[in-house]
C-alpha cells in the first residue's frame, strides 16, 4: 500500500493509518486531501458524527464535504487571473489589488510595492486556514 493510501472501507484501519500519519508529523500539519476523501467515503455509509469522533476530525468540515461543499483550502486554483498594466513594469505609486476565494472571502490591498510582494500577499490569503 502506498504511504498516502488511506482506507475508504474500514474505519478502524483508517483510524490506525491516520494515527501513524499524525505521529510522523512535526508540529501542526494540514491533513492530506486523501484523509478527507477516505473519511468522506466512510461517512457516506456510517454516521458522519461517528466517523468524525473516531478520527478526531472537525464534524462540520466533514459534513460540508458530504454535501459537496469542500473548503476552499483543500484545492489550489488551477488558474489565477491578474489584470493590469502595472504587472509589466515596476510601479512607484499606489495600487489596489482585490482578492477573492471560492468561499466568498475577499480582501482589498492598497500597496506601494512590487509584484513579488503582491504575489506573496495573495498566496498568504489563499493558503490561510
């Protein structure tokens, strides 16, 4: 079995696999998407609250996944559109950058900086918990 393959048919097996994965992690790590997929599959046939409790998962996140509404943090956008002439040359003045994600969160930046700073801020926004 691949190291990132998690059981989608046996809750006890998934619990042991997840416990082993958590022991290997240092500090707080985001759960792999494969864990969420496996837990969601199990929650389709078993009680979502039982699955969440057994695996020590957030019940509400699991319920959202069951309803087909996964968190915006689970996948990265395949494409990000950046508009504006300021991308082609350094700008000395102020620029306004508006960011949004799939969950409806929005952020507006008024920056006096270069493109690299704007990209770093955008990445932080989209990767937040």
